[in-house]
């Protein structure tokens, strides 16, 4: 049974989607910790409801990113988790953490990468005028949303969409593909091969 730790900065709906699937025994894993940079993150309440310990590494309590990342790294390593899941973690991670977690850290992003990396991906998609949007789960590397892609799912962009409507449609798919990617990892079915991720059939 694999252990996972989740990093989240806010609402925590993707975190909930993952721990709900674990609770329903659809993912062979134990979630050992929620780690957040935000003491007001709603994800903390979700963790408490599920009996999962939370660790707050408050970004604003540190003089700089380097000092913050020393404690963040210690918090991640203290979990001993096999897999680190970035589920709405809204900061860029430094190279030291990314290297230490290479091949065992994944991220959900609300766009069809490599389009629209970074912040406000759904707004970027609307402003560009694409007809198809979506979400991506990928391994984390030292670039911005640039690691090998595990799963993607697309949704239509409708004429009446504003940022909220499109974000909600994408979010429903995030809640499907993030737990699915976690399951594939926990079943040892993912192999990174250069830029590609190979998925062993179950
Ligand atoms: C999600 O849409 C996630 O894809 C996005 O933040 C939201 C978090 O929602 N992440 C990023 O934009 C990372 N670049 P949640 O807290 O309800 O899971």
C-alpha cells in the first residue's frame, strides 16, 4: 500500500476528490498528510473531517522563499510519502524539492498543457479563444507545468462561458483525472520514458 501526501493552497476540492476515492477503496493508498502554505486553506477543514493530519508551513511567516522551502522540504520528507500530489498548490517549487521528489511528485493543472501554463489558465484559454479546454495531470519537473504528461481530459468552451463557468466545467474533469492518475501511480502502472509517460494496462 502506497502512502501519499497532498500539497494544497486553498479550497481543496481536488484533495477531497483524491481522499474520497481512497476512502472508497478505489485507490490502494493511505493519505498521510495534507501540507499547506496557507493557514486559511479550506483544505485543512477537509483533512480534519477525514482524520488526516495537516501541516501548515505558512509562506507569509518566512523572510524569503528559500527559508520557506527549507521547512516545506522538511515537512514533505517527514511524511515519508511515496507520492506527493500537488492539488491546487499555487507556488512554484524550488529545484531542490523537485529533484528530491523526481518521479514521485504530480500536479493537476486546469489547461491542456503545454498551452496555458502558469496562473489563471482558464482565463488564458478564454482570452485566446480556444474551442476546447481541459486539464492535465503531469509529473513535476523544474519547469513551469512542463513535466511529462500522465493524463489529460478536454471539455468544450461554450459561447456563453465566463471564467467561472469554464473553470467549473474543467474542475469536474480534474476531479476525475487526478484520482485516476494517483491510482495508476499507486498501482505501479506509470513509467516515465523521456517526455512520455507509459501506462501499463491493468
Ligand atoms: C484547480 O483548478 C487546480 O487545477 C488549480 O487550482 C485549482 C484548485 O482547486 N491549480 C493550478 O492552477 C496550479 N497551477 P481546489 O483547491 O478546489 O482543488
